[in-house]
C-alpha cells in the first residue's frame, strides 16, 4: 500500500477561494457594522486573485485526485467568466444592500461559496464531484434567498426552491446510482469508454439518462421543470435574483457538457430526442407566458426559460459546433441577464423596488444614457443585430441546421419573433411613455460604471463577436 | 484594398455624426440641428464620388472593400456597389438631408435623438445597399428597424405604439426566415459571400424553399399584397420624416433584396413562380389602387398608392421570364428591369415629396383628413404648385420621373402578354383618379373653413426642400439617361444570370 500525493496544482484556484471565503467570514465577524466595506473589498480581491491563479495554470488537460477533478481549457475559460460575473454581482448590489440594512457579510461569504460550487462543477470529472459542486451551489442559493428573513415572500420562495431543488437532486442521485450500478464507475471518462464499448444502449442506461436529463433540466429551469423559476426570481431581493439568475446558468451549462456530452456522449441519440422536446417547450412557454407579466423580474424569469430553450438547441445538436454555440449562448445570456437585473437595481431606491415593468416608464426623460443602455440589453435579448444576442442565436441555429434539423431552426426563429414583443414593450415604456416620476436615478459609482460597461459590452461584442467565438472554439479544442 | 475606403465612410460617417448629435444634445449652447445637417451634407458629399468615378462599362462590383470580420463563420466585411445599388445609396443620402431640414422647426421634443436616429438609419441603410456579404447585409437590414421603431414610437401620432410594434414584428417575422435561408446557403457554399451564393448550383426544391423564405422577408418590406397591412398604419402614425424615409428608402430595400438575392440565387424558382409574382403585382396595382381611391386620410392615400407603385416594380422584375417565353429572345427583357429600377428611384423621390407636402399641411392644420381641407390654393399658391407637380408625377405624367418607369414596365409587359400589360395600364387611370381626387379636394374648390383661409404659404426652408425635389423629379423625367446609363451593364448582367439555369 503506497500513497502518492495527488497533483494539487490544477485545484489551486478552488483552494484559494475556499481559504479566502473562510478568512472573510472571520474578518467580517471582527470588523463589525461600520467596517463592513472591508468584506466587500476583500471579496473583490479574492475574485481578482482567483482570476490570476486560474489564468496562470497551464492550459492543458490535467486530471487529478484519482480522476475526480479535471482542469482543461473549457474549465479555465468558464471559471474566468464566472469570476467576472460574480464581481459584477457584488459591484451592483453594494448600494442596494446598504440602503436596506442588508449589507451583511453573509451575502459575500455565501456568494463566494456558491461560486466555489460552480468552480467545482466546472472541473468535475466524476459523478461524485459533480454532485458535491451542485449541492454546494444549491445550498448557498437557498440560504441567500432566505437571508432577508423578515421578508415573507423571500422566505416563501426560498422554501419552494429548497424543496423542489432537493427533489431534483434526489432524482439526479437516482440516475447516477443507476449509472454506477450498470457501469461500475463514477469516473466520467471511464463512463464514456464503457458506453462506447457496449456499442448499443442498454435499457437501464436509457433509464439513467432520463433521470439525469430531468434533474439537469430542473436546474436549468427548462420546461416542464420550470415552475420554481419565476417565483424565485420575483420573490428574492433583486441582488439575489441577479446572483441566482446569472452564475448558476454557467453551472447548468457545464453540467450538460460534462455529464451528457462528455460522459454520456455515446447515448446522444436517446437524449437528443428528450432535449428537442424540452427545448421546444421551453421556447414556447417562456416566450408566450412572458407576454402576460407585469413584474420585470418575473418577466425576465420567463425570458430565461425561453433562452434556456435556445441553449439546449446547441447542446442537443451534439456536435462540436453545437457545444461551442451553447457555450457562446450561455455567456451571452449571462452577460445580458446581469445587465438586465442590474438595471432593476438601478431603478430601485430606499422604499421603492422598481421591479415593475411600468417603473421603466419615461426612463428616456429621467436618464437618456441608461435608457440607451437598457435599449442595448433589450434588443440584445430580442436577438436583433448588431447586438451580441443576435450572434448567439445565429450560432445555435447554424448548429441545428448543420445536423439537418431545419424544422427546429424555423421553430426557433418564430419563437424569437414572439419573444420580441415583450422586450419591445419595455422599450416602449422607456421611450414612448411619459412618467410623473422625475427623480434622478440613484446608485453608487460602482453600479453605474460597471452597468454601463456591461451594457456597452453587448453592443461592442456584437460588432466584433469574433474574439468571443474564438474563445468558445478554443475551449472545446484539444 | 489600398484604395480610399469610400463605401465604409458612407456607412460610418452618418453613424458617427448621429452619436455626435446625441452627445451635443447634452451640451448647452450647441444647436444639434446644425450638427445633424452638417453630418447629412458631409455624407451626401462623400457619396457623390461614387457616381462621378463610377465605371459604367462594367457590371463588376466597384469600390470593393474586403476584410475578415468573423473568421469562424467565414464572414467578411465585404462592401461593393454596382449600377443597381449605387443610385440607391445616393437616393438615401439625398433624402436624409431633406428629412433633417424638414424636421428643423417641427420637432421640439428630444430633437437631438430625432436627428440622431435619422443619421444612424441613413448609415445602416447605406450598409444594406453596399453589403456583399449576406450576414453583413442581414445585420444592417435588421439594425435599421431599431431607429425606425423609435422614430415612429416617440414622434408619431396617437396610435403610434400600435403602429410601431406592428411594423417591427411584421418585418422581424419576415426577416428571420431569411436568416434561416442565409445560414442554409452558408452551409452549402462555405461562405457568406452573396456572389458565391449567386454562383452555387442549387436543386429545384431547395430553390423554391429559398425563394419563398426570401420572398417573405422582401414582400413584407416592399410591401406586396397581402402582407402590406403594416404600411398604412406605420405611415399614418409616423412623423413626416419617418414617412419620407419609410416610403423613399425602406420600401426600396425589399425590392433591392429581390434583385440581389431572389432572382440571381434562385433563378429557376423565380422562373417557376413568376406567375405568383405577376399575379401579386397585378393585385397590388389594381386592388390597392381602388383602396386608395376611397381613403379619407391623406397619408393613408399616399401609403396605398406606394403599395400600388411598388407593384409596378415587382412586375417589371418578373415579367422578364414571360418575355423570353413569348419572344424567345432576350431583347426587351432589360427594359422591364430598367423600368423597375427607375420606378424605384422615382417613387423614392415622388412619394417622399408627397409626404413632405402633407407634412407641410399637417404642421399648420394638425389634421390629415381630406375633408378638413379645400381651397388651399387660395392661401398657399406656391405650395399648391409643388403639390400639383408631385401629384402629376405620381400619376405618371410624361415629363416627370413617374412616367419613365411606368412606361418602360408597361412597354415590357406588352412584349410578354397583352392582357398583363392591359391590366397594368389601368393603373394610369386609377392613379389619376386618386391623385387628382386628392388634389381637387384639398387644393381647389371654395375655401373650406377659416383655418384654411388663414394658412400661411410655405417658408423659404420648405421651399428649398420641395424645390430641390421638384428639380430632381423633372430632371429624371426629361432626361433619365444618366441613371439608365450607369445601371445598364449591371442590369444586363443580372438578366443573363437569371436566364441561366442553376439546377
């Protein structure tokens, strides 16, 4: 019996974030109310440090901890993107939380731990690691939503999310246990080898795939497992919604890639059919139900559902281009969603949430600059060129056409037209209506500057999408 | 490369000036109107060399610029103009100057944004005409919906929101199917170059599907019957400048799309479906002509007359197949195409001018109902002169630009089929009926009420705008040769392309 120490190097960013999160927890206890800003800056510094550590890793595929953990180009790219988005979440929410006496250390610590969960998910190379990462993320999210404990709606949505999330986790575990029972391995690489070896799909494997797909669809918020999503988005405080609406999407995407594409890629014909159904349903339900919403967060919730449908289009194609397209779409969507929720935060002020669509009335008169920014976000989500959202749709539609699913491409573009309506409605409120509310927009420098940059990125990356596409191609290159 | 990037400048200078106008609006003491006027004049000035140094002996693309844009999809920033697109670029920039001047006094709410929207839109429309890369084309094509959406929505009439959302969704629905068609063609040819699309052989079924996908996009834009219903709403609710650009340029985008995509990429499908196109064109000409007669709203009347006139454009394009079938020769085919393009330019000038005339009246009376007017000639004689002139051009009176295009198309139709020509020629009567009816009720007769009696004649600014347009309409009507001359090689090339089977 000899013990060799595993290679720790690929996991250094995770260890750093873990250490820093614990450290911030301690510092926060001793810093007290008045020096809470220390926590804020330390959290941002953690993200910067993690980014530096991740960027300096060697960009080759390294598997360590007995095949549990992998670092590859995909992991590196997605982790760097996760840091940027987490930083944006922290920057957007400082002012909001301070005004509502919610400026607590727990927000940052839980946020960092949740992000650690995402990082572990991104680097998962075994069913077990994947599950651990997922649970770490999910538990942090439940706690974050419930953080505002005197708020009845928030507690309700936390409870709802927790119960439904636990069921989904159980289903995922069940699927994983079937997989383990049949193949005798938890390692995703060996799983893929086993499936390639059997040549054809066993009925048990298909069962397992069914369970796995259901659980993943739940985490993504795809129809028919979407019930929790609008309620949670609406019930949680806006910064929490911002967190829940952005970072876990990266996690959900990466779960699809690691589990379905890399682990169960050999069973593509069987999960392709399920994903087609889920994808079309998501696009349909998301596009149609969003029309009826009056609450901005809820509308964005339904819009998320329809965007998830498009991301799934890329994944279900099951080709290299398809995965690249799905990654591009995920990144695009997360950038746009971050900006959209940031805009809701900007509209809010003490005693006023600003989360109704009608609150956007007359924004062009109150602040032409931010009205123009929101215009970029909304047309980006519509998928109108020259904004980034257009190229995301283009990419997935091309992936779908590439595998010969012409009808699916036509369905996808038709739902894009339907969903255009409710984004246009926001533009209508901002530009065509007048408001009695002439108060200038409040909001800290961090929110205003970063939000402007975030929205302009939707335009700038739309005019020059090549670098981002190159990144996605690079991430899936070997 | 290596030459002066004239085409890029024509796209980006107005957009840059548009952004500048938005910034200038925030600075006190700057009159944004001058910034916008300078921007539009500079754009017009830099597009003039496109005509003066244009080589009218070749059908090849000129002033070509090409640079990689999205290498992953083999998309390039690929610009160039031929004899078909170059006049349309000039028309766009010319009309933009007029629109800026026309909005000088009228627009008071968010003036900078208004001017900026038109400048940005001018750049984007130039981009549509100049793109030789299909994806670039699509980006410009869709992007120009956004400023138009805002223009109608902010500065429009009472039902502006309904009209503008209808406008956006209608055109968006049309274009997304074109996007699927473009991606399909990309997967076939491996690039987004329009010229590559034109040369690749495609099977009949695929051609028909492609043709239909393109048709949905372009038919909505032109607009052809029965997908024209967004146009009257959009026109009625849009501010004067918006109506002018909509009628003068945006409708031409659809017709241009037919020339650049449908005909050369799917010639066999165009041949097979020529009956559909001809029938739709004739319905537009006759039925919409009758609809125009009963309108009580001036803008609606001109909007419907636009649909009828665009019917001539599509008729001229698709009659070529019938000519070849009947006469067995290519002789005369180019005339239909030539007529269609001359009609596009002429309609751009005439309909733009008519909307400006209605704008002049609306600014004074704040009503577009024909019944509210009568005897305007008594108080506004100079205005009445212009209104009658443009009205006559609209009916196709010889000596005006309207005559040239219609005459060529009807003449070409006679070579193809007597009955088609016969039906198309009815438009001359219908056009006269609704236009003269409009003129009679608005201008002549007894003075309708005190407000009409108190009307002031047009100001020097309005005189300038209408006068320039009147000169253009007359010049093109008397001597269309400069226009026909530059487009001749390109049209011949197109006719040859269309006649060659790609199966």
